[in-house]
C-alpha cells in the first residue's frame, strides 16, 4: 500500500488539474513550493511538439467538425508526466499518469482541444469523489496506525486503486503509450445524428512498457531525450479513434470503462514531426481546455470536463502571475 500512498500523494498534489477538488487544492497553503511556481499543479513536467492531423474518409460520417472533413490540419501536442513535481524523474513509478494533450488548428483559425491519459478509465467519476480522494490522501500520515484514510478510501473505491496501480508503469516512450480521454463527448454529423463516444490515441509503433530493471537504467529525462531521438528517424504517429457508446453505456462517469467489444471509428492519423522551439517557454504559455470544442462535437452529461476547465483556468492564471 506504500506505493499506492505515494501515487495518491502525487494525485492529491495535482488535484487542481484533475477534478473538481481543484479549487479547494489551489487555495490550500503549501499547494505550490517556491521552486515550483509557474508550473502546472499536475502534469508539471512535459514537452511540446508539433505535427499534423489527417482525417480518415469515415470521420465525417460521425462528426461535421471541420478537422474531420478532409485535408491535413496543424496540431500542437504536449506530452507530460502526471506528477506535480516539474523535476520528477521520468523513470519514477510516481511520475504517472502520462498525458497527451492535442490542440487542432482548424481551417479558418479556430482551435479545439483533446486530452488523454495513459489509463483507460479515470480514478473517480465525479468532482465530489475526487475531493474525497484528495482529503483522504492529505489526511494520511504514514507514521500513524492502519487503516490510513487513503486505505479506507481505496477499499471503498476499487477503480481508484486500479488507476493508481496501473499508472505506476513506466512507458518505453511517449510514442509507445496509448492515451484515453475517459470523458465522453457527443459527436454530431451533417444530418444531425448524435452519437456519444470517447477518444483514444493509439500508437502506430505499438504499446511498450519497461520492466523495473529497464526503467532503473534510464536517465531522469529519458522520455524527452528518447522522443528527440525518435524524431531524428521519422515522425511519431497515433491513430485517433473514437469508441462509441451502446445504448445504456454510462456517459456521466469517466471511471466506468466501456467493454472492448464496443464499435470504434478510425478518425484519422496524428503525425508528430518535431519538438517546438523553446519547449519550456511554449508549455508555460499553453493551456488545454476539455470544453474547447467546435461545431460537430458537444459535451455529454459527464460532469468532469466543465469542472476541469474551471480548474485549468485557475491554474493557468496562477502560473501567469508567478511568471510576472
């Protein structure tokens, strides 16, 4: 349970980004150390890349969104470790979940964002549950007798325990992890037909994680280093897939994973070609909003995107103030 506690401490520190407990966490004394001002409250360490998205021929059948109608569009991508520590070693088991945020620049100049984490299913399904998780983690003192508050929470929330355990894995590359939006959105086509679905970013190179021995041999910044080396050989590609909900599948709880037999639609290919100039400055100026949608994509009854957007805006404002 010690490893679970460490990961939950990381989640607690990053709550301002991950769920509705964010506003409470951001106001808590000590939420940011002096050496971490100007960084995100979660997913603090990352690298910004650029490339293109080319839609598949079938994408327009699901959504009338402009970037699904044909022709390539520019994309900005930020890969990240999930920790609140901007100096966390990439090979640490407490650096997850890894993230992939994508910004599409639409024809005409509009923007729309999609974000994913490398675990299918979020830790909890509501802002209230995440606040309870946050409070349990912050109230846990490892020097005190068991059961700790966080252990009590995990016993009552097995999906949160699964999330913590599975995100302790170290990927071989940002380009060999799969990322899942977990939040459901509603896709609308030109005929007005609506269909709920969840995004998935699936690596064309295949998924690969490291063993403990392999991870231990890596450098603290190996994920960014490996990505630059990989770009020297060619682009890093992801299939953008939407998993469709069946009638009765829950769309209001990001912790509930839909069965693997649900139909999927190939939406296109994200082809990432390089790291942007001055990635560190670029990522401090970037903020991705899960509610930054475009015509043809709508919010579902999932409560977390709106809560996350509020938290992201608060975090971004704090980062901007710290840099002044």
